[in-house]
């Protein structure tokens, strides 16, 4: 029987299926906008008040690719973005139990492209876009941000012709590398965590040590795609930076800052800016609000890089 993290995520997923949609921190301006054909291909929009096109932060929820939803966007992020004149889109994607990798990732790619295509309708500046997410949502954010542009200029679908390059990433507690061999080195053994990760690829236990599996591990991990021209990252962890012991829980392992130190080291080597914040940097009370304020200021100074959001400046690359 699966225990710990995996069992909790499965229980949460079952809850989501049985109960009405959980509510976000506050009522979105526009709710359940469909960006694709699946029932989970929807997002909510929290519009910044502006007479001019606004920057956009697209938020991707966590939940081990097994649970969660767009309602998980934090009130602190919405408040900080609203004060800064930034619109927030919070998206759903398919769970790995509904479609394995790369489907959850490609859902987020399509949501980003859909928002760019409809930028004028939602009063957005398509050239000033950042990604934000927690846990698995942070993994997807980094994967998209480090990826070459996935636009397909020859596609008959106008959504697919839009750029996927972004200006910056706000990543909360990401698993910077999803290769089980790397995970073991960083945070040790955790059968429950590994079961959740296997589900992302649809692998049987006897397939995890095969060439096919190794290829999938590398294709899934954000660091596979990191190059020197990738966007800057505001990286944060809410688990205290303590040594991992036999008493360390699955939740603590999979969100441990060890993943952050690994990511920070690789980004420093690539020459890509990474601001790395630990739980100790934002103690209560008020720590989470300050964290999100700092992240949004990072977006404004280091991401959008423009004062006039109507200027022809483009933040897309490799397009």
C-alpha cells in the first residue's frame, strides 16, 4: 500500500473529483476560461486595473501532478501583483493519472500561448510575461522557462504559433531535477515520493532502471534545458534548511532546499541570475507577504525590464 506523500495526493485527487470546485482566495475577474479541449484546460484571470496593457504572471499550481488546482494561487501573490499593476492567470492542467508526461507540461505551454494570442482581449502585454508556481507547478514553470521556444510557426492552430519564451520565473519549492538517481543523492530514499514521480511517466516499478526511463527522466527535468540565455529565477523554499535524517518526512524531502542549492549552483555555472531565498529569510508574522512582494519587485526590475509596457521591446528569444 502506498503511504505518505503519494497516498495524500491520491486522497486529495479523489476529494477534488467528488466535491465542488474549491474556491480561490478571492473571486477572479473572469473564471474558467477554456484554453484547450480537456475539462481541466481552464484558467482564472485576476485583472490589474489599468488603461494600458498590463504585464502577466501565469501561476501553475502544485500537487505532485496528482492533485490541486487553480484555487491554490495565494492571496499574497494576488495582492502583490495587484498593487504592482500585474494581471495574474491561474491555470489548471491535466493530472498525471489522466495523461502522463508530457501532457501536464504541454497543457501549461498551451495556456501560456493562449494568453498571448488573446492578450488584447484581456488587456495584457504579451511581451511582459512571467511564470510562477509551487512544487510541481514550479517544476513546470522552470521546464517551460528553460526550454527553447516551442512555438510552431507553421501550425494551422494560431495558439501554437505563439512564443513560449518568458521574462522570468518565480519558483517555490521546485524539484529542480526529477531523475530518481539525482533525487536520491539530494534527499535520500523515499518510496512514497518515488511512486508519485513514477506516476508522472506511467512507469511500472520494474521499468525505472531502463534506458527508456533514463530518457524520460532527462526530458522531464528542467535543468536538462538550462542555457545561458534563459530567464532569471526568484527561487524560494518554505521547508527549513535542516539536515535530512530518518525522521525527515516525505513532504519535507520533496520540498527540501537541497533541490534549491543544486539549482542555484547550476544556474550560477550557466551565468543565469538566480535569487535564492530560504524559509529563514521570511519568518512569521508577515513573512509570506514580504516574500511575494520581493518576488514581484524582482519581476518588475529584472524581468519585464521596461517602464513603458506599450513599447516595442520584446522579451522573447530564440523565436
